């Protein structure tokens, strides 16, 4: 069955009411790493208004049903280029002209590593098509990065 753009839009919730649903930081070390990432980029691009960066913010990417099933994700850090720089309470793909993050960084911990290395990597590669994905462990200093080549991370 074919769904028109107008029908699809009617199914989407009002983004102004979608709040981030991410858990608190794993540790103060994780918090400091995210603070460093965000403040460094904000300072570096202080004269630009065409990007959005955030830490620990939910990305809603499917539909209202996604909200019911609680099937949404929030990267530890993400960057979206070519968008308006303004505060948001969540990133709602259908309200942002279909823009997904251009860069995602996950900070690994004992409680999140399995999800970050498997489920989230697959989601960012196959659904989001995020051009660059990295993970970093503040404890072990493991740092791994992927670039989307075609439809696969290399």
C-alpha cells in the first residue's frame, strides 16, 4: 500500500513534545570526555551556524509506533552538518528534513559496550547510514573508527 507524504506526516508526533529519554552518564570520566568533545567543537566552529552537536540526546527516527515500543537510540555524542544551530530537546529525523547524524561517537563502558559494538553499530551503518562512527573507551583508551563505504563500515 502506498502512503503519501501527507499521510506519513499525520502519523508523526509533534517534535516539540519529544524529550530526550537517555540515561545519566556512566561516570564522571564519561561526562568529562563528552564535555571536552562538545566544548571543543563549539569553540572551533563558533562562527558557524550550520551544524548541531549534542551529547546523550535521543534520536527519534521511525514513527509514533517507535515511541510506543521504545525503539529509539541516543548516541553518546553526535554531529549533524548542514542544519540550523539551535537548542533541541531531542533529534527528530522526520522534523529535520530526514537528516541523520554525520558523525557518531560512543563512549564504551562495561554496561554499554556490547550494545555499542553490535546493535548500535549495525543501526548506524544500516539504518542511519552515518558516514563516520567511532567508539572510545575512557578506561582502556581503545579507539576504533569506521567510515561508511557504500553501505558498509570499513
